[in-house]
C-alpha cells in the first residue's frame, strides 16, 4: 500500500495480490496488472493510469492526466474521476460507476460512465 506518497516517474505493479494507491501522486504513468484487489483513490497520476487483468478494481476520486484504462478484469468501479484523456474499458465482467469527468472519449464498457 502506498499512502500519501509521491512517486517521481512511472510505477509498475505486476502480479501483486493487493495494490492500494491512496492519496498518492505519480508524476509519470501507473500500470497495475494481475492483482486480486486494486484500490486507487484520492490520487493524482500525471500520465496514463492503466489496469489490466485485475480481479477487482476500485478507481475513485482521482485526477488522471492522460488515459484511464480498465481492461480484462472481473469487476471495476470507476467513480468521480477527472480524466484529461480517454476512459477505456474492455473485456471486463462488470463495470459500474458515475460522476466521471472525461475530456476525451469514454469508450466501450465505460461509455455510460463518462
């Protein structure tokens, strides 16, 4: 778990069971793949925030400077995020959420969320 932490550059989490970014600042991009449980909340990611193949992902109250992607997961909750790029979701079992502000395009499973 990274709480109230600043990460200068890009961060990659691959196959950890649990990944939590709470109140974190990432000056690059963040990639999270293959986790059982992901929580990204109250955080700022200057680049892309990319999640793939995670069982359960909660993405809420964040600022994303580029594209937010949630692909190939069992369940995703995407609430109240500001996304300066696109919001993409494909191949997930279920995606739900509301209150997202997307400057680009909300596509596929995320189309109703942006």
